[in-house]
C-alpha cells in the first residue's frame, strides 16, 4: 500500500494511524517509507536534504531510485514473501511527480527506471491524500518559517498538478480529503485495505 501526496498533506500521520489501527486488528503489517526505509536510504535522504549545492535533477532522481531499489530488495520483497501488509509513506510515484512533473524530467524514462528498481512490483492500492495549495502552505508555515514562499508555492502547485494528472481516472488510486479528521481518514483507508486483503 503506497501513501502519496504533497508536503504537508498529512500523509505520514495517515500512515501511522493506519498502521496502529491494523495492528489493533492483529494484522501482520509493517510501516516503511521513501526516501529512507533502509540504512542506505537514510544516508541518501540525509545527503539529499543537507546538500549545500544544487544537484542536477537527473542525479537527484537516480539517488531516489537507488534508495528505492535498496528498499525493494531489503524491505518490500522480503515482507511481501511473509504476507505482511506493507504500508509505505511515499513510493515510486513521488519521483514521477517531484522529479518528473515538477522538475521536468521525462516521465516515461523515470517510469521505466522505477519499474526496474521496483522489480516490476506495483502497489495494490495507492492512497492519495489530497489538499489544496492554501492548506498546504498554512501547514508548512507552521512547521518552518524560513521558506522562500514564492518558490515554494510554485513548486507545491506543480506537485499538486502532477499528482492530480497522474491519478486522474485510476482504479487503483483512492483519493482521500486531507482536510478531514485524521482518525476518520485512517478508518476509511483501513476499510479499503481490508476489503482488498480478505
Ligand atoms: P520527507 O522529509 O520524508 O517529507 P514528507 O514528510 O513530505 O514525505 O522528504 C521527502 C521529500 O523528498 C519530499 O519533499 C518529497 C521528496 N521526494 C522526491 O522528490 N522524490 C522521491 O522519489 C521521493 C520518494 C521523495
């Protein structure tokens, strides 16, 4: 199960709430994330976040993809084999949106590399936590005041448009309203996961 959405949409909170609700139902479930999810992935994430130089979008994507390949090899595939429900806070589609739509890299090429890195495994369900630009900006402002707000706003708008375009008319994608009560959202997501799993 992939959980996707823009920065500030409440994706990580949803992932945690869904995880604990499934645990309470005695389901075998693991919670993981991208970027990160493995010791190598955490190193990649730290170097991307702390980079004091402008990385090319190609190099940026390849680092996310390398982290993803390691995540599939060490976490996703072994846990699929043990029949756990795997919840991942972001997955391949984040690259299609952030490096593809928002940073203008060719989405066909990124999709091909993603498939390879993910051993052609696709999430059974993707939850897209949707919020509008103003809610996102408001939440991000509460977390961090030192933002170049115009750049940030333009970028955020591109990522919203990217997710909206990518997830238009997709049967495997469930769109959740990220402004709703977080516990109710998690209930909704858990129901959909159980319907699929049983
Ligand atoms: P993170 O601190 O995990 O943010 P969030 O809680 O919003 O997920 O950092 C992830 C950042 O990396 C986020 O801005 C999205 C970005 N990202 C990409 O640009 N490409 C990717 O493939 C992934 C997985 C994340």
